[in-house]
C-alpha cells in the first residue's frame, strides 16, 4: 500500500497496536467512494464495513414516502457499518457518500472476529459508537430547535473536520436532502453565509473562507459533538 493510500489515514485503524493492525491489514481493500454512491440501503444485510480515509459518508434515515434526513456524518475518524459488530446485522439507515474520496473495505466476518477477541479494536469501536450516538442525538435536537442557518453551519463544520482542506463539492439539492428541508431554504441560508463573507458557493462547490465566523454563527450542537468526539476518539495518526 503506497504512502498516498494508507489505511492508517483512518484514525481508528491508526490507533490500533501494530500486532492488531497486522491481523487486519491483508483484508483491507482500497476502494473509491464516488459522490452519491450508496454503501448500504435501509434494511439491507451488511456484509462489509468501510473505513473512510478521504471521503465523507452520510447516514440517512429513510421514511416510507422516500423522504430522508441525515442523522450523522462519518469520515476519517470512524467506520461505516456499526450494526455488524453491535449484533444488529441490518440497519434502518442508508449510507451515502457525501464527499467523494477513498476508503478501505473490510469483510464483516473479519471485523467480527477481531471485535470478539475483546482487545484494542473492541475498545476503539465501542468508544466510536458512543461518539456516533452523541452526534445522532445532537442532530435530532438541532433539527428540532435550531434555525436552518445554524444547522447549515453545523453541517459545514462537521464536514470540514473530516476533510484536509476547506472545499466541499455538494449541490444545494443534496444538502437539502441531508438536512431534510426544501432546497429553497438551503439556497436562502447559503446566500446569507455568502453575503456575510463566510463561504463562497458556485455550481455545487463550497469553499469555507471564514471558519471562525461559521463557529461563531452556529448553535451549541457543533461544540457538543466535537467535544465528545475529541474526548472519545483518537485524533492523531500513528507513525
């Protein structure tokens, strides 16, 4: 595996001791994660997990009428497919690539074997699951009690935390689907942020030019999620 594509760009894999990582390394397969790709559908049997490195994946809750809303975002800090090791096998959520990039695919049975050994991987995955639950709970609170402007700021900041730069490729329609709101609402909210000099938006490309301004404008939800993630999860890539 080249230095440009290293599994340890994912923070969970980076935090594993060398012996634990070596047991999994041969099963890790580098895969492209293009924008909009569905990694699993609501109710489908999970056979693989994914460790994103440069991509971001949205977890969406699907309603019977086809409507959806984002419940969490996962990037290089985490794993897609927690139901496999939590005993559920299936999940009511849908996993869709929000920001194109790459990640590593691992067969579900290999992860289960490692998890049941009760070592470092189990410890890391349980802490990650706690952080993910916090993000899901805070997202529910945010969607109910805070303005769309604040929700958009939170969403942008959470996405930036999982990227190496300040650019996101994302249409307003996709953002609306993520937040479970009308596209017109996103257009208005994004326009306000652009007028305030916080972002630049053009043809599905968003550049954050004033991160501090976004942090000042967002609600408390972003800080709650970030603080819990920083407390629970490894933030540095192992050397």
